[in-house]
């Protein structure tokens, strides 16, 4: 089903002749199947930039995995990566927060003993166990980078998050973090989850940046790590369907053959085209 201008105008706050900020999640929003941004999405991003508006990326990806999938021209855009653990603007780190070392040692010891697939992501290094998993292969394919010799090399340099790739351990870690300064963000489409510092999320990361009136910010996302953005900002567009996000999203774009057409229509209505 195609969205029309009337529906979009009714659902979103759209002020004419003001600079707007577009906040884009990556995977499942403008990045698909782990591949770089498709040319049609790239052109849409260029249309936003050329019209004088701001683009901010907000992703759970590491900085390492983020750079290869966005258009080269947009590398300098303000960015919230590691799900809010690292905020970069004007080629400077504006904010970063690592997981407490004591938690890291406890969690990694448990993961190793139980032979769980995981990825610990740090400031310059990453580590995963010597087991086959599609994500490990994707990192090498996209970045050409190889893992650190041990998890210790990542921990001593600072780790932003641990990605648990075996979804069946979600319940265990939900119990584990109850009395700790940690939070969990699930990636339901990929059946995995991040463990991060308690106050780290995309909205808190975004709030570090210089932003316009919230009414002039438009958020596009699809999963649990976009929740705080949609809870706190009035103009939110959800890709696919997510139960928690659906309580806050003003517009839904289903995952079907009309996805890009609807996506472009929403952007063009916001732009006043």
C-alpha cells in the first residue's frame, strides 16, 4: 500500500522553510543485507543534503563497520555509533563511554566457558572466538580488518559493547544485568543483542550534538535500539514492524515491494516537494 501526502502531513509536524535534521538508522533502514547504501538511497540522501538540511547517522554498528557502508561523501556527517557509545562530529569525538572492565571480564569468562558466539567491540580493536559465524566473515569482507589476538587486547583499550550472537542467552543476561549498570538492546531481525553501559542509547548520544527544535527532527529506524529516539522525538518513521516502536512511530513503512517508494514519498513530503 502506498503512502500519500495527506496521510504524512496529518501524522508528522512539518514546518515550511526551516532547516530540518534527518536521523537515519542503518541496518534495516537504509542499509540492507549488510551491503553499502544502495544508489537509490544514496541519491535520496544527496537530495536532503542539497536542499540544505542536516543528516545524522545513528547506528548500533561499530565505527569500523559503519564507514564502509555509508556513502563516501557523507563520512563527515555527525554520527552516533556503537548504539550511542561513541558520538563524532567535525572529525572529533564528542562523547564516548566504555563498559566497566569488571563486567567485561565476568561476561567474557562466562561466554568462553559456555562456547557462546560473541563479539567484543573496542576503540580500535575487536575480538571474537575462533568459531565460524556469518558476522565475522562480514567484518573481513567489508573492512579487511582482523581480530585482536585476545579479548584482553580490546578490554585494556576500552570496549563500547559486547554483541551476543546466540539469542537463546537473552534471558540469562536480562537477569545478569538487573543489579548492574548495564543495558541490553535487541536486534530482533538478526536474532542477537548488545550489552552496553546503562545510560548509553542513541537518543542520549544524539543529544550531545547541536540540534534544532525537536519538531524539526525526523527519525527513521526499525529496531529496539531506536526506541529512545522515538520516545523522545515527535516525528518518527518505523521501517517494518516492531511492537515497542509501534507505540511511538507516527508513520510505518512496511517491508514490501513499495518500501523505497514509500520511503522516498515520506522524505519528499518533509522536504516540501
